[in-house]
C-alpha cells in the first residue's frame, strides 16, 4: 500500500512518527516513511510518502470491508 500524506510540517512529523511505529507491529512486513518534501507552490504545506506491506498480503481495511 502506498500513501501520500499532505499537511503542515507539524502534521507531517506526527504522521511520520505514527507510521514509523506502525512498522513495528507484528502483522507488518515492512513500512518505509520518507522525509517531508515541500509542496510546490506552497510555503507551509509538505508531503510524506509511506509504503506498507502486510505479512499476509491483506490490509486491515480490506479485512474490515469484507467482514459481514
């Protein structure tokens, strides 16, 4: 799963910390989190890229959507 997060530098720092910690969960195969990049044309908006792969190949969101 690839995620692009956009927000202020503070919001991106919180997202980086959250997803970095998520990488330590037992069901996560790997999780990479980029450094913040400034958005083009903005002085206070940044973006962070996250890539997550779960061990069973199925994300928790997909399991939740498929359950009755």
